C-alpha cells in the first residue's frame, strides 16, 4: 500500500520502512475458500488467524521496530486509517523514541477509547461504511475477526466500496488497490483501548493530514479528532494539512503527501 509514497520519499532523499502488523503481509490469512470459485459458507466458518491478535500485540511489535530503527536516526511514525490506533499507542508507550507522529485521516482517540466507540458519534453519520454490510462474511464472534469478501461478484457492492474508499480512482487503479486488501481485521484491535495521554503521547509533535473527500472517516470526524487532541495538549497542537482526496485516494497523490512528510522532517 505504501509503495507510492515510499517511492516519492526516496526521491526526496528519505529512508522509509513499511510495517506489516501481526497477521498482515505474508502472514495474512488467505483461505483457499476465498479464491474463485468461492465457497462462502466454508470461508465464513473458518477461524481467523487474527482471532488472538490484540492492539497490545501490534504495539509490542512496532515498539521493537522503532527501537531498531532509532539506531539510524529520528523516527517519524506515519499511519492511515486504523493504523492510527497502533501509532498512537506506540507514541504513548515510547514517546522518547518517536520524533513525530503523522495521521493521514487516521484514528487518534482522545475522548473515546477506540474507533468503534466513535462510530456512534454524530460526526460519523456521513460515513458510507455502515452501508457496506453486504461485504461481511461469517460471525465476527465465532471467527474472531471482521471478515469482508473483497472478491465478491456483486458489482453494486464493489461500486459502493469504491465510493466509500477511493472514489476518484480509475477502474484499473481501483481494482489494483482492491486486490491488495486482505479480508480479515482483528476485532480486538478495533475494540482495544487506544486512548492517548497528554503526559506521554502529548509530548510528541504530531501532524494530521485531512482528506476532504474521505467518505469512510468523514472530514467532520477528522476535524473532531484534531479538536479533541488540541484540547488535550493545547501547548502542542496538531500541525494540520489538507489534501483533496478520498480515504485511500491519497495514494494517488503520493507526491503531495510525500512533500508534507518531507516538511515534517525539515521542521524538526
């Protein structure tokens, strides 16, 4: 996912390291029943490899990686979407090792403990995610994860998902992105306590990249997250940038995003 931004960062002279969280990358859970021809009954009954993965597991792994990377210079953590909860807790756990944390329309939890709790707030009302229930496969409690069938043959569902996540992409670009999405995500990560604290996370400089076309994490909720954090740390507010892109569409504006990250490093 991060390859477009990493390429632009390299052209600006920066080293970058893309993290695969537990149960992701080559450790992702891809069932034979997910392949065509699909067996959705069998797919929906299989326990997930992510069933036991917690937010604490994510944080533990990334803290280890931050420790290793910090030997080569200051570490700037960059997260998008759900990755924000892990980045937040890493900065909250080892603030002395994090030079800056950047949220690209990512979750930064201050007044609510996790993304699921924020989904009941008025600012989430414009999100298109609740309308995508048709993608769900299996019982999350039984399989231990949220599971989506991104290889569905339902063209209307795929179109709705595109509108929610990457509306500005061409059809080819959209399918390329869709095919790197894994079906499972840990419920425990989404429901963990991701709250940040003023005396730890609040000591780390932080930047928020607002995405005006985001229909997954609406701009109203992005602004709420920024405002809540600024009230928590009034002496260390968010540096805010705005990119006119959808939830994942910022990858199509990788040069613009990389320039923001370059400025973040330069401002240290």
